[in-house]
C-alpha cells in the first residue's frame, strides 16, 4: 500500500513513523528476513525508493531478492522502476545498484504546468488573478484526485529541511492576506508593464514569496513553480528539453533551501540559483524581425 507523506514524499506499507518504514514482514524475498526500510524521497531531481538496513550487517543477503521485492513494491504503488542506489547503515555504507522509483505523476508535470498557465492567462485577462485562481492552479498541479487539491492551509506550519526548520510561515489569516496582496500587485504590474523588471526576477520572487507564506496545506512548491513558469512562458521563454524548473531545483536541494532560508536577509543567493535553473530549463525566443 502506498500512502502520501509531507513535501510530496511517499511511503510503501504501514508504519507508525512516516520517515522510516520497516518492510521486513513483506517476506523472505526482501533480504531473507533482514529488516529493511523503504522510504520515498527526492534525490538528484528524481523521486526514489531508498532501502536502508535497520540491522548491523556486513553484506546484502539475497541481493536479487531485494531487487525483485522492491520492483514489486514499486509496481503496486504505481511507480516506474529504474536503476538507483541502495544505502546501508553500519558497519559501513554500501552502495549497490537496485531500483529507482519515479512517481509516474511527475512525468505529466509539464502538461499540468501548461494547463495551469492557460488558467492563469485567463485569470489575468479577466482581472481575476486572485487567491481563488491560484487555488484552482493548485488543484491542477497537485492533482484533482488529491484530498488536498485546492485546499488552503488551516493550521500553522514550518518548513523543514533535513530536520532543521528553515522557515516559519506566517499565521493563517496573515498568509492569506499576504497572498491576496501579492497577487493583486503582480496583476497590476503585469497589466501595466511599468516596472520593466526582468521576467526571471518576477518568477524568482514568486517562488520565494509563496514558499515563505505557504498559503496551501501542501504542494506550495509545485504551485509556486507553476506560477513562475507561467511568468517566463508569457514573456517568450521556451523550454529547452524534457525538464522543468523542479528538475533543476530538486537536483540542488541543499542550495535551494539555504537560499530561500536566507532570502529576506540576502536575496541574491536565491536569484542566482533561480537564474541558473532558468538557463538550464529555458531559452528566450528571438524577437520578431521588423520588415
């Protein structure tokens, strides 16, 4: 059984702790009874199933059995199995190729982003670039089948990275008020075109703002990247290859969280990382030639 966790992670099986999921009871095929954790997390821009021994062992017993069992678990969870790294605890970390599980929903991320961009275009032209419109974007990028699709945050929240609080979000009323004010100001700036600021700057600030204010219960990163991508697309940027902003940022998670944590003190680090993400993901369409 697969169940969603915070920050887009997933878990396979049942356990009291969402961070460490023992699956020794799956059967002899999983390491012939050796306790194994199977957890889902992001690594290098991809969502993976990570297997870690809960016991002190010197080797991996029944290596083919682990491969087959994890592939089976991935299939049951609706995941695609690809090569990955197996990381084991003491007496020494051992890396061996097993399987990488990529959430199939991520394969459709770009299509969802384009649908969100179309919605945002209509909202802007209708003078309705609002928190309600952003909630509809959230439902698109998170998935309409999700229980949290379009759901605004109802409780206080903190943003953690590797167990460390990187950002404390504002209270719920303030978060919604700030989001409404931000979107109203953004709409005015886009309609008037008065500031002359580079679209990549607007896009970088969109992610920084929505990450800090955290208006939704979950999926704030995805909805902020959809908004940022829309700002780039409407300004003539074109995607280079089969990548998204999330592909680059997920591959630089340490820098990503560190830069956003320090954004209020020094925004330059985040802007620089985001510009690198834009360069890796997009190219600027050439301006039309006057004849």
